[in-house]
């Protein structure tokens, strides 16, 4: 990973944003994929724009994209692309979706970008370097205990029956309110940028794919936080899609205990 990789990742985000912005709150085509999740013209146009740059400038690197699949799966370096993370928010005209761009080396995320192209907000992180928000350093905040924490998740409906109970136990623990806690719903990848900037304390999700989570790890950890699965293990290409992101790494054992 070099400064040139970060510069390239920023250009990928620029290209994706240029494809997305003209379609936001406009007229676009959509359909349902095999898993019944929605996909729009913006998703496909943004990923196509990024892939064209990578094919031209990094022809030996692999690509894993949500919309157009995998290229050069055996490559040690893999670019992982989610052109519109939060497609439903995009469709609803809510500017809290994002473009996710990650570089993985031998299965481990080493660079990540979360880009919100409508608001012009971009978080960038590299392993071993600090995370920036629009070019300026950001840090997570400390959290003395779970009863002071603010928890975020995209939707409780995204948890399957086996994981819903663990999430609800955590939700009942945070915020000092036994009934519902202090919780933010909605946001998809945008929540992880907010956590990196010190505005949230915990993000908990389940069912994520590699293109949903790879970019999040360098952004959160470069800001001083931590990202793990529900067993407390670091995330790599083979992770199971459960996510705990914490602004204060000292709270990991508390979260795992709360989730049972």
C-alpha cells in the first residue's frame, strides 16, 4: 500500500460520485436482484466507472464488486467496491448512503474510503495512518460505559432470528434506558463515518458481505476505534458478516458480554 493507492482510491470515489449525483432524486431505472435486494442505474454506473479506471491503471490487481462480481480472484491485492451502500436510502432521496472503496492485501483490509457524494463528505483511512474527514484528521471518542453509549444500526429488520436476540440485549443495555437504549436507526455505511468522527459509540450489524465491510475497517481503526465480528475477531475476507464497530476499544468486552 502506497500514497499512490490512496490517491487512486480518491479518484475512484470521484468517478463514482460523478455517476451518482446526476441521478439522485431524479429519474433512474431499477430492478430486483436474485436476493430481492434493489439495484439501480446509479449502482451500476458508479461501479462501472470505478472498474474502468482499475482495469486501465491496475490491470494486475483483483476486483470484487457488488454489481459486477470478481476479477482476478487469485491476486494478492484486491479492490473491493460497493458503489451505493444504502441503495434504499438513495432511492428514497436520503443522502446517507455512501460509496465504499477498499484495498485488501492478502485478504486483509489495508485502505478504506467512505464517500457521501451528495453532501461532499469523505472519510479515508489507511492501516498505520490516521483517518481523515475531507482531508482533516478525525478521532473516535471515549466511552466510559455502555450506559453512556449511543448505538447505531441500519435496521433491526436486517437481523435474522438467530441474531436478533443478541442485538436486542445490547440495545437494552446502552444509553441507561432499559426499554430501548439510545439508538440511531438508518445510515448504512454513513454510521461508521460518524463513529470515526466521534459522534457515535457503537455500530452493530449482521449479514454484511465483504463489499459492505472491507472499507469500514481502516476508516474506524485509523480513527482510534476497533472493528470485529461478534466473537471479537478482526475482520478479513473470510469473516462471517457480523460487525461490531466501537469508537472506544475498551468497551469490546462489555459489548460481547451484553450480547451474551
